[in-house]
């Protein structure tokens, strides 16, 4: 017996509904670790107000955390570790999705302090901290990545993006700090904004609640 258009519509609607529910359940299938959560929260609370060495404000850390949780990202790259504030928020989210973070900094003192902070808050197992020149290492990393946070030298923002974009999965997200979205922003940030807004395979928005974060989702390979 042939199905009627109405029957086909009902079946299609049901399949879409089931698919949507499955996707939602899958995205919320997070690894719970109350003991780790408590340790990280206590560490962040005890260090509140101390993140001065080129670290992100708490509001931006929470933004990065939420982006990873929302999209169930697992393979993250951070360009510019500083002493680890943003890395803690990123790795904390990855501890729930089952992922890991590669983070890079060229300054040895900041690198050592970041590793100590990662260890103290209990997240070191989710982090591969590299002491290296990101100009070189970012080109060499194979990926793939589904989340990137760029917070290093602003004059190199565009080049970091060009180096990483081919290794970013479709659906992945490239974020950049201290970017307000103004096309006439100063120096490398202005050049970066112009470039990402010109790309047809990326959709970029800007969060200005903290230090300013450009959020670029990869919609297609080209």
C-alpha cells in the first residue's frame, strides 16, 4: 500500500523529533566528577582577583567553558597560556566532555606557573602544556581541533587563524580574545576582524561582556 503525503509527513516529523531528542541527550551526556568540580571551584575562588598577567577576566572564562559544554567539543587548542586562567576554564569543560587541551606559551616563567596552577586545581591530566613559540608550533600541529582560543600576540592573530582553520572541524569554533568587532580596531586586531568577516565558510559574532571575544563557527571547509 502506498503511503499518503500526510503519512509521509507524519513519519518525517517523527524521525526529526527523535533525531533532535537524541542529539540533545548526546550533547548533555557529560562526565560528572563532583570532587573535581569542588576542587576547581575552590581554586578559582581562592585565586579570584589575582589573574593579572595577561589572563582573561572570569566572564570570558565562563564564556569559553559554556561554548565547549554547549557544543560538546573535545579537541581544544589555546594559543597563549599566560599563567593558566583561561586554560583552567577550558580544561574544566573538557573534563566533562572527555576531551583534552593543548596550550602554548613562549614565556618560561608563565609556563611554569600555569603548570603549577593546572596541577593544584586538579586539571593537569586534561592539559598538554607546551613551552614553545606558537608562530612555529601552531603550523606544525596536525589537529584536528574543534575548539581554538587565541590570546597571544595580536599582530599574529590573522596568521594563527590561517594556520589553524584548515585543521578546524566543520562545526568547530575559533575564538579570539580582546576583539570587540569594530572593523577599524587597531593594528593586528583590525586586520583580523576584517579577514574573518570576509570568509563565507565562517560565521562570526562578538561577545563584549568581558574583554571582548570573537566567536567564529566553521560552517563548511570552503
